RNA sequence: GCCGGGAUGGCGGAAUUGGUAUACGCGUUGGACUCAAAAUCCAAUGAUGGCAACGUCGUGAGGGUUCGACUCCCUCUCCCGGCACCA
C-alpha cells in the first residue's frame, strides 16, 4: 500500500484527487472489494434459511435519461447501513433493486429522438446500474427486476385480470382530466393545482371511456389498517387525509309537487332546521329533469359554462361563488318548510351525493353564497364565542324544535335516529378517495389484456396467453383524438373473441406507471418464477417488508395503491399478509449547494459518479449520511464532503500506524465503548448523521496524545470492533483495513459487536455546579457520589465559595450524575 | 383556510427524560513544516467587557411555569411540506 503517494498525473484513469497528497487509494480499494463481494455472492438473500429474515426495501428508481441523481443514494445508503448491520446481526437479509421503467419521460424522449422506448430504457438502465454499482451498495443484484420486461408485466396483466374478474375493474365514461400537452388522461392524483404533474401545463376536461379500479371499496380498510403499521406519523396523517373519511348523514328532500327526491350528504345533520336552500352540482342527474320551464334556458347556459371550467377555476376560492335558481322547491323533512333548489358549481358531483343542504348560518361557503344571493340565514347553533359571521364549530342547538338545548354531538345522534325511523335519511360515511383511473392513452405502458367483442362485451384474454406483448409500432406519438398509439396498429388491434371466436378488437389503452410499482416488492421474493408471480411459501417467509424507505412524494399515491393492491391479492389468497409494509420511513430531498432544487436547467446538479471517482464511494456514502437529519431536506456541500474524506484518511493512517507500533497498544475499552454504543443506537434511530459524527469524535479522541505525549493505540479486539461497526458506513475501507490487520474473509461475515455494559461505567464524571441556576464551576466526582460528597467537592471551588459568601443556603438540588444546584438567598 | 414539521454561531447541524447550549463537520484567524505553495500538524474561533481570574448577554419575538427551559405552557411572526369549495 502506497501511503505517501504523489498525485498521479500520468495515469489517465486516475483523476487527480483535488488537493490530497497523503491519501489512501480509494479507486483501487473500492473496485477490488466490489469485485470480491460480487464473486462471493455475499449479498444474495437465501431462499431456504432457518435464520430470521429481514426485508429492506427502497423505492426502485425510474431509470431516466438524466442518470442517477444524488438524491437516490440517500435512501439506498441509509438502508444499506441497516441491511449490512442486520446481516452481521445474523439475519437473512433481502435488499433488492430493480427498475420502474415504464412511463412518460422515456416515451417523450424516444419520440423526440426518434428512437424505440425499449432501446432507450435498456441504455438508461445500463447507466443507472453502472452508477449504482460504484457505490458499493449491498443489493442482491441476482434479483434485479424490470417492470417493462414481458416476464414481469405478464404478472401485472394477470393481476389486472384478477381485478377484472373480481368486478373491481370496470369501464366508465367520465369527465377526465386531459393534458393537452402530454395528450394523456390523468388521474385526479396526477393533477396538481389544476396542472399536469408531469409537464406543468393546464389540464382540461374531456369525456372519455376509461378503465377504473374500485379502490374506494377498500377505503375503510386502507384507513383502519394504518393502526397496524409503523409509518412515520406524518406519512400516516397523509394517508388518512387522502382517504378522507367523514361521518355524517344522508337526508332526503322531497322535491315540491314532484316525484323526485334529492338526497344530500351532510356532516352536520344537527343543523337541519337551519337549512334554507338546497344546492345541486351542475352535473347532478336531477338537473335536467326538475328545472322549471321558466328557468330552463338560464340553467342550461350555466351548466354548459360550468362544464368548460377546469377544476382549478372551479376550486379557486378567491373567485366569487356563482349559481342559478331552478325555480323549484324542496321540502325540508324536519319542518316541512319549502326551500329553494339552486344549482351551483361550488358543489362537486364527485363527492357525497353531489347535492347539499345549505346552512348559511353555520358553513362558510353557504354563508358567502347566501349573502350574495340574499337567501335567508337561520341561526340554529349558539356558539360560546359571540361571532357575528357564521359559526362552524360546535355549540348548543336552538331554533330547532325537539333538538333545542342539545349539544352538537347529541343533536347529531338524535336527528339521525329520527331520520332513520321516519325513513327520511340515515347515517352515512363518505370518503374523499375516488376510484382509480387506470387507463392511459399512451404507448409505453403495459397493454390492458382485454378484448372487446360486439356480442360478448369485454372479454379477458386467456391467462395462458399472457403476457400480451406490447407490439413495436411505427409511431409513438400520442394522438389528439385521445386514442393510444396502439390504436393505429390494425394487425394488433383486430383479433378474435376468446369466448365466441368472432372478430373483436383489443383494448388499446395501456396501464398507468403506478401499475408495475404496485406489486414489485412481491416479485423480488421470487423474481424468476414463471408459474406464478411468486411462490406462496416464499411470500410467507419474506412478507411483510420490514422496512420501506422512499421519498415523501410517494407517500400518498404509490403507498396507497400498493397497499390496496396487496390487500386485494391477499383477499384473493395470493399473498399471505394484508399490509405489505411493516414500517415506512422517508428521507428528505438533497438540495443543490445554492439551496434550490437540483435541476438540469439551473445547472446545479451533482453527479454521484463524478464524486465517486474523485472522492471515493466511502466518502460519498458517509457524507450523504452525515449531511443532516435523514428525514429532512439538506443542501449539498462539497466542503462537507471534504471533511468526511479527511476522516477516512485519518482512519487509514491510524490503522497503518497501529500496525507499525504493536508495542504501543493498550486496553482503551473504557474510552472506545461509549462511542460504539452511541453508533449502535444512532443507526437504529435513523440518526445516521450523529453516528458519523460519533466516529469522528472517536477518531479525534484516539489521535489525542496521552499524558506522556504518546499515541494511544487501542487493543486488537477494540480495533476489530471499530472496523466491524464502520463497515456499514465505509465498507470498502473497512474491509481493506481488516485485511491489512491480517484478518481473513470479509468484515461482513463477522458478528455485529455487542456493547459491553461493564466498559460503559465511568470512574469519574464531570458535573456542573450551579449557584442559583448559574454554572459557577465544574467538579470531578464518582457517578455514584452522594450529595454530601458533591457538596464537599463544590466547596473546594473558589468560584463557588465566592457566590455563597455571606449567603444562606436555602435549598440544594442534587441529581446524581447530572447537576448540583445550590440555591442561596 | 385546514393538517403536519421547523426557526440554535459566519455556514450545515448536535444537545438523552427539563440538568454545563453550540458536539461533529466546514469556514476563518494565527503558528509549525516548506525556497514557496498545496497538503498535513498545533492553537484560537457565539457576542461583549477585562491584562487576567472572571463577568454580562445569548437558541425567531413577547410572556409564563421551574432551583434550573433550545426542551414544557400561552400569544405572535416567519419558513418548509401536504391537502384544499370534500358539504
């Protein structure tokens, strides 16, 4: 090993390593160990094992053309640390990786550059794989999967057919969010502030027949089962919010002088006496039937106008609410009052029943509307606060006949019972969650394996014919007609009905890219199985995922979809557990050095592979862990990286000096052990930043000279322990140093060190002495010292005496091992 | 508007259960080594007063609880993330 090596300006494969001269040769070391790990198959999970299992999962990357982002390794490195630790702790660890490769960016790139998406994907994966492998992550590459591989999407299609057969996949004509730029229908979840999540362009409404999956059927379980999992609290909250359960009641209003009844949903049935009008959403089916002759023209115009508006326009609260009268009245069932029926676009067809009872005295929106159109406002809840505007909180019911004097909660109960008994309503639970729009009019996705026959309707293609291969087409460009590019492939589209043999047409829409990622964690368990998506016994051994980490941007949709998907498969008997992820964690974004998000256009992107070449994978890994709290966003800093690199060099040098000075070794267990204890705890608590800081502190401590001015070299056992615990963070260097110590095999094959409690007991500790809460001195004493001993020690301190002089000691607070506070008056 | 999370030196950030605020890293300053530079090593580094011992102030703002508050409570300001006419 060349310890003092001068920058090599001659070898073109070695980029000069900034300003370091005395350094360890990271490139040589890292390639060497990566090769050895690979040859030994060290990180392959075992299918048959008596060991306890540990399944660590990271969100598999989308192999974009931009290459690996520095944010990717943040997640991968953190879980790598845990995976490596678990292996050393004796677990059979599954830490897999794959590619979520269907999707728009690749398709768009392919269109622009006139290439096949398949080819682009293959290239991108190769780049990503190469970049990832430089990092020395302990992935089990033998289980690599790719959602665009027919052997994989065969099972995505198979699962879609299971949804279809179970009646959970259905086709519905509906107004969809249409992105004119991407020429694609978007799920509600993909529309952000009325704009396309992908391109940022404004979204329009279009009528389109779409495949839907009835995720709403699982809303209650998706919510309730959050009880049984360990997610970061904010993630749980997001899931809860997205599912959006509200309890309330449905109330039936008879339309005056007509057959029709209007059912409304309300969370405040207690305010029924205060309802002064009813509102229908413009899309409500009753709109066309009940409107009076005189109002027909006005209503038709209003409804047409509302249709044109995007959701963004409609949702814009700044804008004034609008509406039109129907000229017809409804009967309030509780007091038989006639109240007008209005149509207004502040009521959404997609939630509840698409109709509301308006209680302007106790709902902000109804209040604003009533003010504008001069509708009556009847107060029925007395609030504790004397508000002039409308009061939306709880209180005591008034002006409400038999409900008077009851609390809001009690009144809700009473009125709901009353409505139920009179068959005028019932209690009801509504969810914000809506069914999943599962069709995309694009090429680069899984073909939906259904055939439409004039006679038989929609027919699944036989399972043995799966996968239904995505055919090569001439043009990938999406069409403005709303048809998938597949629709122009007549050879492919025209087929025969599997049931009756008549000519039939294939579905030309493809699946959204959420599909493949909704079940990938199952495929890792048995990635090469061609008889089933995974063997049940293997699923039983490995599931659920013990630890799942990814970005906060996927804690709404992907998490919900995949939980739902897994639950469905579980109900069908294909998966043994109902909840796929035992524990879910999330990392924060890595921002650019300037504090902004990294983006190509800003030119502030950091390329991981360049950092690896220049500073080494170990330095990059450790720096990514060191930069800040794992769940929080942190700015990238090259200076910080240099600090970590210096630490690694110090470690390298320390071990080298240690080898050369066997005579200077001594038992420093009492010094070393507390640091190791902290590292151990920090890893388990996801405090990787302080774990790295602890290693640095330990190193600094060991580099201090002892009282005789000599280097402090730890004993052999202690050094081995340190290297074992360093291994998950800097695996290449740890193994290299391990080998230099003359040890055989890999550090990864060692047992994770146990912390010896006896070594944690300190002989003396430093304690602060306060007088009236202000620190005046520090004393050294035994951690078990009693108050009297502490007082004696304190009184020897001149500074303490100074503050006690002439004062009466009123009180002494002594917390053993923590503080001595003398209160004087 | 609602929900969640924050605010600590020049910078990124530590601080266990309320117990010496600023660990660790970066930067800066001074010194050693060198013809010189880089690297490395040593020292200093919250503000302020003092030759020093030491003092005063100090964790977004204001108040409170406590022997003692970055930590708990109340009020407010600002920032970040999520949701949003969901009845």
